[in-house]
């Protein structure tokens, strides 16, 4: 086993020289760069028997060192120690004193939490697990029987957070696909191949894909498990249950919320893609794989090679004329927005601690990825919505009336309460008028509704004080209450309605509603 840090005994001069030449990714990441996190997995049971040498180490939580190891150094001279820098390096190889052990919760904290926040704030988000076969991608994303992975944790937390938003209209939809040998299959459907097409805005979509509405994390987990049962796996020389396909779980979250400050209905729609790629290792004919496995291997490689090409072009900051070959593979076509587009994206690069070549290839791939900057936007739509505004207003009024009727049973200040009740009734008629005169310019109605809302707020504070009314009410509170009630009397309730009336009359329409306003006054 190698030592943890630069204090290693193994030819320090050579290592330092190599570090100078080979340190990668040291530039500070741009705000919208794809965030790359590396995770080193522990030795597997069958690897432990051979007591292999650990070839990786992390010397800070942002830097990982790969060394050739004694045998490899002798065998091939060109192999050198190399250091790579990333947003975070997670050590799950063993529990040692000077490096914190990264369990599944750590992955959630480092990657999942941020993605969750992004999704709730209306950003498209994506997490991609990349690495060779058996490096821990599925373990990281899905987890094991004993421990949940990132996906179940994100789903659980997502619903927990959404349930706290009592005043929003929320819809969550889930779809789950696999890309196997360059074909798309619906993991929640009947297993038939689906076609990828492009809409008029050149956004790829999957025709006839099942999308399920889900209302809690249990329902989401049931669908996820159903999909996992359908996913194509096989035993390979490196992994007993190797995923032979790329899987993409898409969680679409739509939130609608009325914003009383602006009088508008805010709609946020974001999708969170959770991608577990098939293994990235090279296949050699001498591996003794049967024909199907070889074909699988070459198709997996085709899509990952295209992914690599796309990422390389994007990392070199292309101009508008550069052709990015997204459409050369289904994977890159479907992930177009997430790599180089409108998405906050993270990659978890999973590495084996004992495979120099594959780990080096993964770390180089991850470095290229970390140089990509996306163009991130909140998917937000605001629109004035009179119906919603009136609904909100009606709710406020109902609350006030409820409050008054409760107070009437206990309070001795029936006079004030009756006055307040009259005001609320007045608001009631006002709402009817507004609903009826829906044709009037929105701006005027909004202005009018806002002043009515101010009155409601005043009514509410008056009620709070009235609630305290009893024989022993302190003098200051009585004064305050009288002040509020006087203010209510003084309120100019006529001008906003006059504005509406003017519009109605100048348009010579809806005279009936103008009459109604007259009645009210
Ligand atoms: N951090 C970890 N802690 C404990 N066990 C792990 C960890 N990472 C991976 N493993 C174990 O390593 C084995 C291989 O992991 P996994 O199946 O996740 O690899 P993979 O990268 O998804 O492979 P493939 O590309 O072949 O699907 C599994 O038995 C898994 O439980």
C-alpha cells in the first residue's frame, strides 16, 4: 500500500517532477462549470484475496494522486505518478485516521443536496456517474440492500421539501429509460424500443415514453425498483452484476405559486436527470467474451467515445460555428442540454484503487468534463392571473369571517365585531364585482385588488386587537383599536372602483357591472 501524502518514501524527486508536469485541472472552476467529484471504492471480496497494491491516494479533499505501483513501474517505464484536482475527492477505500471516509451520506451531502436545491429553484439538473466496470457507479447512484444510494436519498428529500411548501401547486413526474446497444427502452413500460425525435426547438425527446405522476417517495421507489428489475445486467470478468446499459431516471418537478407581492402566478419547471452509465473500460478480444458481450462492449464504447468527443470539443470553448456531434450517439443526443446547455450538472467519477490504466483514463475524462461551462437559466414563467388572485383574496376573506364568528362567541366587543363583519361583507361584494368585470384591463384590477388586500391586512390586525377585548383591556390597546377602526372608516374605498367604472364606461361595455358598482357605493 502506498503512503497517503507527499511525505512518501518512494523516489520523492521523481514524483515532484512528475506532479509539475502532470497536475491537472488546477484552474478554479467557473460558476457554471460541470462539477466533478471523484470517488475511490474499497477493494472487493475477490480482490482482497490477492492483497493488491492500492494505487491511488487523496492528499487533500480536492486532489487525488495516482501512482503506477511497484510492479507496474518495473513493467512499463512511461507510467508516472500523476495528481489531478477536482471539486471534491471522496475516499471510500478504507477508514484511516487522516482522511475522512466517504459513505453514501457524504455523497448525498457533496452532490445530492446541491442538485436538490437546484431542482427546487427551477434549474435543470443532472448527475452522471462515470467509470469503468465495477468501479461503484451503480452502488453510488442506487445503493445496496443495506444502504440507499444517491437516487433514493434525493427522492426522499425532494418530497420532504415539497411537502413543506403548503402554498404551492406541485406535480412530480418520473420516467426511467435505458440505452442498450444504441436503442432506447422504457424501463417502466412493456420493453419495446422507443424512438428519439427532436421538437421544433431542436430538443430531443423520446416518443411514447411513459411518464408517471408520483405523489411521494415510496411511489417513486416502487417505480425505480420496477425499472431496475428490467435493466440489462450481466456478469463480466470485473463485476458480478454489471450494468450493460446506460440508465437515465428523469424526475420532472412543476411548481406553481401565487406571489401576492407582484400579483403574479410563478411557474417553475425543472427536470433532474440521474444517469448511471455503463462501464467505460476497454474491451479486448482476448478477454474471452462471448459475441453478445463483445457487441454490447463495442456499442457501450461507441456512445462513451462520442460522449468523450463531445466533452472534449465543449471543453475547448467552441464558437457558434463549431459542430458538436451530439447526434452521433443516443446518449449524447439525450443529454445535450445537460452537457454544454441549460443545466447544472455534476459528474461522479468512480475509480478502482488497483487499476492504473482505467483509473488514469477516468481521471483524464473527468478533467476534460470539469472544463465545460454550461449556460444555466431558471425555468421560470410569471404571469398575472386574475382568477388566482381573486381566489387568494377569497381565501383571505374566509379566514377573516371565520375569525370573526369565533370571536363573537367569546368577546364582549360585539359592536366592533359587527362593524368588521360589515367590512368583510363589503369585500365579498367587491370580489363578485371584480370577477364579473374580468374584461377590464388587468393592470387596473391588480391595483384595485392590491388596495383591497391592504384593507384586509388592516382588518386582520384590528381583529387581533379585538380578540383581546374584555372588561380588563389595557387603555393603550383600546386606543390602538379605536385608531385602527377609525382608519378603516377613513379608507378610500371608492377610488379603485371608480377607476374600473371609468374604464367600463369609456369602453361602453358591461354597463350592468357599472350599475353594480353604483349599488355598492
Ligand atoms: N463505495 C463502496 N462501498 C462498498 N462497496 C462498493 C462501493 N463501491 C462499489 N462497491 C461494490 O463494488 C461492486 C461493483 O460496484 P457497482 O456494481 O456499483 O459497479 P459499476 O461501476 O456500476 O459497474 P458496471 O459498470 O459493471 O455496472 C459491487 O459489489 C458494489 O457493492
